[in-house]
C-alpha cells in the first residue's frame, strides 16, 4: 500500500451527535457480543457493511465485529462460538439462525517484503493471513474506505482512518492504498467494487476503476466456488441488470462467463443481449416485489445464449436430432463454465430441465401438453419461454397458446390440443420410409 505504513494516521472521531447510527437499529445479538467483549477488557467495534449501511439509512444484512481479542480468547468468552477459516481465522458466534462474525484486528504487510508470521503470499495474492495488529492497521488493510468505519461501543463514536465517511457523503467507492496492489492481493475486490457501486448507487472512483479492465484476467486464479458465491451476491441483490452492464463495461463478465461473452460479441441483432437483460430485469422486479428468486432460473438465463448457439452448431454440422443437439450443447457449455464459476449440481440439473422443456413447449399438441403442466419445472420453463418470445426468439403465438392453455377449462384444453395435434394421416406419412425412387 502507498504511504499508509510510513506514518501513523490521526483518525477522525465522529461523535454520536454527528452520525446516524443508533443502537436501536443494531441487532440485539450483535450488541451482546460487543458488550461482553468490552466487559472482558477488550476493544469492541461494529465494522464494515453494518456501519456503512446504517450511516446511509439502510437496513444492514448482517453485523460484523472487530476486536483486539484473539480468536481463542473470543471462543472462551462465548460457548456458542466456532472458529472457522484457513485464509482468515474468524470467530462465528451463533444465536439461532443469526451469526455474528468477530474478527481480530489484522496487521498491514509490505507487498515488497517477506510475508512473515502466519501469512502466505503467492504472486502478490494473499492466500493466508493470520497476523494480528492494531485498530489503525486493521482499518488500513480493509478494501474500501466505506467499509473501514468503526462504531465504538464504548462511547458510541465512529472512528474513521481512511476518509470513508466523506466518501459515503460524496457517493464514491474508493480503494484503500494502491489499486493495482490491492487487486493483485485479492482480485475479487474488482467484483466487490462493482457490487457496492450498483447496490448502493455510488460511483467507482476513477483511480479505483482505471486498472480493472486490464487486471480482470486475474479472476482466473480465484477458486470457481468462490466466484459462484460472488455471482449470487451480484445478481440476486435486486440490481442484477445494472451489475451485468457494469461487469461487461469493465471486462469482468468475460472472465466469469467467457462462452456467453463470445456469443454476445457476435450478437449482431442484439437478441441474446436483450434476452439476458430481460431475464435480469425480471429478477430485479421480483426481488423488489418481495417474490422468491432462484439461482436455477438466473444461471439458466445467463448461459442460454451460449447453449442456443452451440445447439445450432450441432444441428448444422453434425446433423443431430434437436434433443441430442441440445443435450450435447448443454454438456459442452457447462463443462467450460464450471472452470470459471462452479455451478453446483443442485443448480445445474434443474437448469438443464428448463432448457430441455423449451423443445417440448414448442410442440403444443396432443396429450403430452396436459401432462406437461404437471412437470415440476413447467412454470419456470414457461416463464423462460415468455422471455424468449419477448425478444423474438420464439413466436409469440406459441407463448400465447400456453398462456391460454393454462387458464382454460378441461374441455377448452382438449379442444386446443386437438386443433394443434398432427393428424393420424400426417403422423403415418412421417413414419413411412421413403420409396426407393425417392
């Protein structure tokens, strides 16, 4: 980091009368942790997203605590505590479904020197870090200024070493220290910069934004399982469409979904881009309305353009039947995708069912239409088809037929299937092998 280790900084101490944080808005369980640490003689601060969100008048998703107590000491104070983590040693204090995460102050390090202690750095990336420090060091080693604000339970002040409160007021996401060094330490910080900007309606500071596109490829060194979790945070927080557009602008989407990005770059008529945008907009609307959303539908939509293009290639080059072409395309796309973002089987299996049902929905007639309504993935597949019809990938007539079929009575459904079912004569003709003269 630049200049943060050269001299001690004087923090800005913001008194209770000058900030918006009230204990009435802090989780009772978080207060229990803070007060017990204080009573035991340790420093105790609410830190990170909790302080940031309360300062913005938002409701925090969780509450994290920072202290000078070591993990083993924290465990002795709380019988309901578990120590977790290898890369970072953390204490989780369990209160039923709520977990209060408690972290010991961590020390700064010299990126040009030896790691030392219980710290491992490989090619500039921190892979293990359990070297403890002071409150000032802990603040300066956090990623963004807006996440380096500390609410002191001892006197209800906010301690600010990095100008985080000013950045919050200015609506800016700014890295602490030298951006290229900080991104190399942990490339996921590039995704976090985008997430905080779109989630909180802030702008990424020019110095923080400048290196992202060039350094985006560092995400290839991040475990795919971790990137899956980051994708959930990006696309299931109610700002999925804004996140998608920002990720593409910074060359980050190409690192997460390389096969899809290749299709989007060749998308002359914009159908694939509009389809993904429509799916993400739909996700955002459902979250805003308090409706449930699922990663299955999300990833099915994100990957569909790549699946559709690969399926078309199998149909044209290998002359496979539609169903086999779709199966081969699905397998090909997923094999590449899990190398970047590890989509678990509990997501990928029902996701493939949604894709497979697109072919069955295209064939409306016969008794199979009625049976299809009972399929556990029918509703998701139907919603998926509506999005395809919205962008012109499926004829609107097909989508309207299924909408009417669901709403119709048994008699109306029977009549609809008879009207769209192929006649027996046509079915026999289709089965008859061609004559030799043909």
